[in-house]
C-alpha cells in the first residue's frame, strides 16, 4: 500500500472545507487537514503575485489518487489548482492501513 500526502492551496477556509468534504464523501481521501494563515508568493501570467491562502493536506493512496485529482479539479475555485502528491516514506502501520481501508474502491 502506497500512502500519499496531497497538498492543495485554496483562497479561503470555506472553499478548502467544501473540497475536503467532497473528497471524504467520495472515498478519494481518508483524512484532510486545513492549515490556515499561509502567504503564497508566485509568478502568474508574467506577474509576481502575493495571496493569503489556506493549505489543504489530504491523505490518500496511490490507487485512489486519480479519483482524488479528478474530484479536486472539478471543485477547485482556481483556474490552475496546486495539486502536489508526495509519498509517505514511513508511518504508523495501523494509520497507513486505515488510510488504505478508507480509500478502498468498495467503500465509495
């Protein structure tokens, strides 16, 4: 089982919470954590931008990632959403198993 941590930024807590609910209800995610108070600096369409954002940190599996990506793109308010997935190198075995169980296709 390959557990992934997916990061995605949102313009506010309400939109992050709505996306988290959709991902959890669909079975694409086992858990989502909302981290408020970010300041993002980035280049967009040739201009340097700065924005207050909220980070959504999502726990899923490699198998459930395609469903998560599709659902997240469909509900995200940004034209080009940040969706970055990194593998969990290690973790508490029971927690990793729980993530796998919660995102199994037959749970959706």
